[in-house]
């Protein structure tokens, strides 16, 4: 029981204080999971990261489910996963009501008009940082360029594109 | 409608490899292009809000869109749909397949999938930029933002807040001019 409470509090904290999502959450996760509670050693943490990268879903969820299971079995995984998304749920609920209240007011309209180019820039930067990891050789760049063409101009959908890329990876590597 | 929401976000959760922004093109395709649940512009606002709030972006986006479409029930449904695939898969990995990552076929497949993720994100940026007629100063802001994020440690939250405040100043003055 004590373990479950610790799991809940730790992952609630991770959910509540990690801004930026994805890799931006790792430093805090590492601090809580390794330094504070010694649930994992460093190499295990990296292993779980690798698994997170290979499996679908947000890294924070993967980490919570995996660690919850290790610390407290199935119940532990439910507790940790719930705890990590609970802050999101609370905060997004508040923001939703807040935004709805101010929707249509010129100030919020100006604000959102102004941030749209920034959001585009943020997403573009994500493409760059994924590319730094993904472009291991010319073949990888080629896969990327060909898929970009078909996705953008020939209406290839995301999920078939991922499946095709996985098959291409097995064939060329 | 709730079942449809659940199925859509379950699909998004199940096919979003790499987390974070990698899910944006898939969500965009499903809920903007295919289902027309939110407009392109609203979708970008949702991304900005999700980025500026703590927690996984995918989860934040799904909660917000759930609220927009079906209130609190919709928010819970979409959130559950998004997290359930990873929960189930990781449970499977933790119990049975912990060693599957050493399988050469799987790692080869992922060497092909990672470049595809780049293509997906780049294509989403291209389409959004085209639809929102991004040029001039706004194009410069977008490029400057990505350079700052790639080359410095400055948090995206600050960039969003600064851009928003400047826009309020800029557009208030501009709109105010024509009035008596």
C-alpha cells in the first residue's frame, strides 16, 4: 500500500511538472524514479526509453505503466498510469472552461493569431530533432524524401506510410 | 458519437510511435481532414494550449478535443482511448516480451520507421503553412522559432507567451486605427 501511494504521488508530480511533453519530461522522470526512489538503475531507464520509442504512445504513459507494474504489479501499473494523466485532465479541464469563456473576445483572438506561426515553428523543430536521430545514412534520408512526396502530394495516409516504412527498413537494412 | 471518439483516439494512440509531435500528423488526418471535428485553425490553437500545459501532448490534445466535442464525458473517453493502447502494449512488454527489442527484424523495421516520422511531421508542417498562407513576417517568426528550439535550451512555453502578448499589442493598435 505504501508503495502504491509513493507510485501515485511520484507520477502525479511527473504529470504535473513536465512541460513540453515527450523528451522534455525525461529529466524530471529520471530524478524521481532513479535518484529519489531507486526504482531503476540508469541502464534500465535507458532500456525502458528504448522500449518506449519502439512502442506507440506517449513516453510518460509507457514509463508509468512499466514502472507501476514492476513496483506494484497490475494494480501498480493502473495507479501509476492514472496518476500521470490526472494533472493533465485537471489542468485541461480548467483551461477548456477558461478558453471557452474568452472565446470570441478580441484579445484571445489576437493571442491565438499571434502564436500560430510559433506553433508551426515548434512542430518544424520536432521534425529536425527527429531527423537528427533518424537520418543514420543515405538510405534513411531517401525513405524520408520519398515518403514526404507521397504523403504531401499523393495523399498517402499516415498509418500505411508507417507500415510501408517498417517493411522498407527490414528490406534495406 | 462517444464510441466513435474512443475508436478514433484509440487508433491515434496505437499508431503514434515516437510520442509527442509524431502524433500531430495522425491526429490532424483523423479529426481535421477525415472527420471534420475541428477546423485547421482550432487544431493549431489546441496544439499551442497542449504544448503550454504540463503532461504528455497527446493526452492533453485528446482531453481538449473531447471537451470540445462532448463535454466531460468526451474528454474522459478520448483520454482513455489515447492511453489504453500504450498501457496494454507496455503491460504485455513488461510481462512477456521484455526481450523483443533485441530482435533484429524489429530494430530494422524501426530504422525505416524513424525517417517516415520525419516525413510525416514535415508534411504536416508544409500543409499547415500552405493552408494558413504563411508568408512575410509570420513565416520569419515560424523559421526563427524552429531555429531557437533546435539550437538553444529556451522553453517553448516562453516563445508561445511572448508571441501571444506581442500579437495582442500589435493587433490592438492595428485594429484601433480605423476607429474614431
